[in-house]
């Protein structure tokens, strides 16, 4: 596997968490997820086009170098916004995308992992982002309900071929089972796994630790959601002691959880973006961490 390292400081940013290196891509551990820049249901354009551009530009201005997207968002909406806002991209900024699902007329996310589907998706991402090679492509597995067992060999092998053709620099996995991750390791290196994980959803605890040992990034998606009233009351208690809101505490916990965790929270508001960054920089005491750890157990 590719050797990756964590750093507690960054020469280019004072963002919380420092940086992490995926292959030859050094990114801030606090990143930005572009999914919320679309219309309702992750379909269509944003209500405020200029506002969406402003959020992306503010993210880069604040030092974020990890932008997460997918051509299925919109579809094509977030990629085109990213291109309009940031192209030509600064050398330090890395755009990570996903393939393996498309959108249907009802807003569903049907799988699209046949070789022709994946080749078409990679070329679509190249076009909409305006680049000759994609920094990192995650293979989205499973479905909208979560990971599903099954071999990824054909789909992952197709992305490996595209990587060998020079169209992709690095590979990752999304919505993957432990078995699929193990299978991918026998085929070709990958530099990150992007799965559902947060304080309340801790099913990947062992996986986070195993990937950290291998120097592979773990990128939780939907990192803020999924709290029941009981769980959120526990989170609120910690937030009250710290004089802040619950969701920033949840972000801070993720950065404390393991050095290989990279955050990609999304927002359509520059003010909310800055609030998320401030929250992720909270210092959590041993008492705070113990109380928060108990939420998902």
C-alpha cells in the first residue's frame, strides 16, 4: 500500500488537524464536501449560484486543500461549480471524486459499475472538472442503504486500468465492506476508504484502526448525522460545558478519534463553513472524550 503520514502542523494553513498524505497528495484533514451545493435531494442547481461559488472560494482561501465531489451530484452540478470557482486549480488543492452510481429521474442512486459505466464516469469527471487526470477516484460500492457484499474485482480492475492509462492518480473505496477492502488490497493499492461513520455509527471502529496502521486515510461521510434524542442529549451535555453547539463537538471528536480520519463536512454558507472549522479545533478533555466515546457503545 502507499505510505501515508500525518502531520500536526501545516505550512499553508492553521486549520485544525493539520495534514495527511495520500500517496503524493498532501491534504488538510479538515476538508470540504461539495454535495450540499446542489438543489434539494442533491438534484439540480443551487438556489444561489454565486453563493455556491463563494463557499468554494472561501474554503480555499481559508486553507482547505481537500475538496470532495462526485459527478452524480446534481448530476454534474458540483463539478461544474468547482471548475467555475477554482479552475485553474492551485497546485495545493486536490479534488476527490466518486464513480459507481448515477442518478435516475426520481432522484435515486442506481449502481453503475460495469466497465463501460466506469469509463464513461471517469471521462465525464475529467470533462466537468476541466482536468487531464483526476487526483483521486473513489469506487462507490453498495447502494443508498449502505454497503453490500460482493466482489469488486471487475469494477476495481477497470479503475486500475484507467489509472495505468494516466487518467487517475490515486484510487479509493467508498461504502465498502471489510471483505471488499481486503479484496481490493490483493488487486492494487488504494489511499483512502470513505464510509459512514460518526459518534453514533461506530461499526467501522476496528477498520479505522487497521487502516491507520497501514497509513490509509479514513474519510467519514455524513459525519454529523444519525443521533437519537438520547445520544444527542449526551453530546449536548459536552457541548454545553464547552460553550458551543453539539455538531462542532462531533467534528472535533472525529479529529481526535484517529490521525488518519479526514473530514469533509458540507455547507452552502461561508459563515457555517467558518463555524465548522472553529468547532473542529475544539480541545476535548479526557472527560469529554470518555463521555463522547460512550455514545456509540
